[in-house]
């Protein structure tokens, strides 16, 4: 399993035990650089996650969907899963 996905799952588990951590992560939506702030909080909580890794998860998901289309999808999707927003929505 992808290291970043494991770290996100562990971070999610920690938010269930620590309401203050959950509140801090949700507050990142209003930060000037939300994803950077999210990653810094995650790292401070012991879960090393980078912005690039968050983007890579979404890109990989989109790429796999293109590969799984019968006959192949000739062009990638205009957008892909936003791991950051999906994580916050799950909280």
C-alpha cells in the first residue's frame, strides 16, 4: 500500500482521538496556503506527508481510471481526485 495513504489513514485515526488536531486540520481550508499548512500540521503530528504526495495520489487514481477504460482512454481527465479535500470531507 502507498506510504502516503497509510499516513493519511493513521492521521485520520489520530483525529478521532484528538479533537484539537481535527479542528486544526479543518481550519487549514481558510489558510493562505491550505495544503502546505495541512502538511505541516500532519508532520507535526508525526505523519510525514508532502504536497507532492497528495497530488500524486489523485494523479495516480486518474491515470488508473484511464487505463481501466475498455480500449483505453485517449486523453486524461480534466481533473482528478483531490486527496486533501476528500480527507477533510471524511472528518
